[in-house]
């Protein structure tokens, strides 16, 4: 498997975990288990891809070797981006529903 596919899988999983953690921590922004997972995974993939473009060292080794630091960077970036996107989507959902977001 190519490094790009591995990075994307890590970003999706970490984003889903980050989205569910954000939903559990901030009940006002909770989208439900499925909503948190989807928003987090999409945020993790988008944010992780953006982070990789900004910091090419997170792309990993070109020779096919596994670079643990790059994988950890992808996981952290995907998780944080997933949590942020979940919170933003939850805020928008609450605003459109007329609920309090704070």
C-alpha cells in the first residue's frame, strides 16, 4: 500500500476518534454517534491532508519504510481536525435549530 493511502486511513480513523471525543466532551455540539463519526472522519481527512501539504515531513519516508513520527503526526493532526470539524458542524446545527450553542 502506498504511503498516501496509509496516511489517509490513519487520518480517517483519528478524525473519527477525535469527532467522537469532541461530541462526548461538548454535549452542546454532540451530533450523535454516527454524526460525530462522519464529521470527524471528514475533518480528519481534510485537516490531515492540509497539514501534510503544509508540513511535508509528515508525509513519511519515500523508501516505503514506516516512519513512526510521521504516523503519529498524521494521527494527531487528523484527530484534532476531526474534533474541530465536529464542533463546528454541531455549532451550525444548533444555530439552525434555534438552540443555545454555549
